């Protein structure tokens, strides 16, 4: 089907009648939106789009990509994007948590990292296959699960996740730079990383993929150097596995951290395959995404775990002191600085800059979550939202540096349970109610999409499940408290959030379809 031939120009304007007045607004008569629509007309919107388009800036926002514009046939770019985004110091930090925070052994932590990541990234790979099939961004695709208005709740959580984790990540990057040169103020490191991230994401899909296609190389080399130097140091300790309820609680809590980090990309998944042709193999798309995620996640997290075992050395406390004073930056410095000197400092700077690859998906996908919130947010071009989002997370990160970094990170971990709820509802709708059949012409039609009442109510049930099972710094749920040591509990928030949301949605959606017929 040629989507361009079905385009109805009368449907593209703020009021649906005059295409010259502003940015395009769409009806079901226009199932996909050709690029030239964004550039046509005498409106301020069209003039701005034309001005930036000549520099290669992607004009498209949440609008569906026509089939004849889905010409990106290189699936390797999908794999390298996720490989680069996870071959970063943030992933290393997740693995390192097993020892100082959760008091686990080496083998049990290693197995947890592998099996939980295999589970966590499967929804990301699954939803990545929807991009070529439908040409829709992940948040727009989510209208088929949550309804035209219900998806706005999900979008708000995704905005918080994108902005919050971007702020946490740039703070970590700035701390690494400060570990190399204490004379560099925190705000300078934050601005450097944030500006570089904005420079990549402002151009859009193509440049994000180009950057991520290459950025994994220096990060991988540095992590291999870390592996070699640490192995040569002889500081690794095969910490024994414990047993009993306390061990079970600690494993569940560590698994929650690993799962939350890996599955966090689910709400962005289709954004990075929308320009792939509809004929591309779903199996190959799934495989490239899954492989691009599992390799860096397991490698960096297992490396972080191994290095963290040295913090328990009772004789040489340099690793423990480095971690205590400067967190992950101090731990990496303990590996690199003594044997490598200035070159070790250079390596740490490269790892700090790897945060750019980690934040690019956050900031690029942030724009689509903002655009689904309403007509007026959709009227703001994608590249402007990219700039605003960058300013906002810098405004959070700069005062947060050295003041409430831990509070911010604890808050982000607390709201992370929403991803399990999202997956519980989306997968239930897809397999039980949609039965893998979609009418793609209704992507922007509130009257044809699900009402969203069942999804919003199920989301509330999922929140209840998460609260009952969570084990966080600020709160331990009544079920979580019954697992392991009552002082720390065991985190089953993700499991209960998924179960509560999926089961309640199955019941509520059945009633909703009987009432509304859609």
C-alpha cells in the first residue's frame, strides 16, 4: 500500500481544515505522513522545519512513517545502537552493586545477572519488531494498549524516566571527570556531556544511529583494559555463595535492580526501527536487538561485579576506600590509575564520555512522550523538545551534583516499577485481545482506539502490587518485608506489579470490550 496516495491534505492543521495555519494534525484518512508535509506551507512551523531540514534535522515527530520512506535496511545499526547504549559505566555500576549493597557472593550474582538480563531485554526486542511493521513510535503504538488518552499516563512516567535517568547519568559522568581532575567543577562536566548528547539527538534518527554505530568501540576497548589490569592485579576474590532467607531476599533485590535497568528500554523500543522496511524479518530484528543488549549488559555488569569483590579485601583497602570516597569513579580509578598513570586517567575520561551513548536514547525518545500528551505539545517540533529536555535535566543535575544525587537515584529506582506494569498490560492486550491483529489506520483516532479505562485501572492495580512487594530505601512493602531480613526485605515489586496489572487488565478489558465494543 502506498500511504502517500491516501494522504488527505485537509486533515493537516490545528483545526483540521487549513494546512497553512500550522503543524499537521491527523485523522484516520491519513494513515501515514510523508516528510514533505512538514515542510510545505507558509506557516511559522513550516518555515522553521524547512530551515533546519537543510542541515539534516529530522522533521518527523510522532507521525507514522510511510512505507516508501522506510528504507533503512541495515539491521546491524539496531544492534550497535543498543550495544553502545549499554557498553557504559552505568551498566558497570549495576553489577558492582551486588557486593557492597546486597552482600552477595560472586557465583550467585553472576547467575542473577545472566538470567535476569535474558528476561529483562526480551520485551525490548519484542517491541522493536513493531517499528518496521507499523512505522509508529513506541508511545504512539501504546495507544493500541492504553487508548488515546490513557497512554498519556504512561507518557508522563516515561518523561520522568527519560529526564531523571539522564540527570543521574550525567552526574555519574561528571564525577568520573572530577576523579581525574578535581579542579573541573561538577557543572562543567555535566554541561559537556549534556551538550554533546544534544548535538547528536537534535539531528534525529539517522545521526543517533550513526553515532551509536561507532561509539561502542572506545568504550569496549577501555573496559577490556579494565578487565586486563584487574585480572593482572590478582585482586579478584571468588566470594562464597550464602544460603537461607536472607540470601533469597538479597538476590531478589539485586535482580530487581538488574531487571529495571535492562527492561528500561522497552518504552523506547520501536523508536529505533521505524525506518526499517515493513518486509524486514521480525526474527532478525528481534535477534539483532536481543544480541545488542545481552552482550554489553552481561559483560559490563559481570565486570563491575568482579571488580567490586576487591572492596572486601581486608589487607589492601584501596578499592574499598576508592569506592567509599568517589563511588564507581573511585573503584575504576583504583584499577586504572596505579598501573597506567595518566593513560589510566584518559581511560576514565573516555568512560565518562560513554554516558553520551547511554543518554542519546533517553533524550531522543523523550520528545515522542511529550508529543503524545496533547495537540499543543505535538505542535512543538521534535528538535525543540530535545533542547528543552536537555535544559531540564541539566537544571536537575547541576544542583543535584554532590547534594541529592542519592535521593534522585533512589527516586528513579522507586518509579521504575511502572515498566513491569506497562509490559503486563501491553503483552496481555497484544496476545489475548488483539491476537496480534491491528488496524493501523486508527493510530490517531480516539473514537476507534480502546477507551483506555481498563488500562488505567489495571495500571493502578499494578501500582498496588509494586507497593506491596517493593524493597527500597524509602519504603519496604508488607510482602517484600516477609522475604529475608525484615530490615531489608526482598524486592518482588516487579513480579507483583506485572501479575497484578496483567490479571486485572484481563478482567477489566473483557468488561470494557463488552461495554464499548472496541
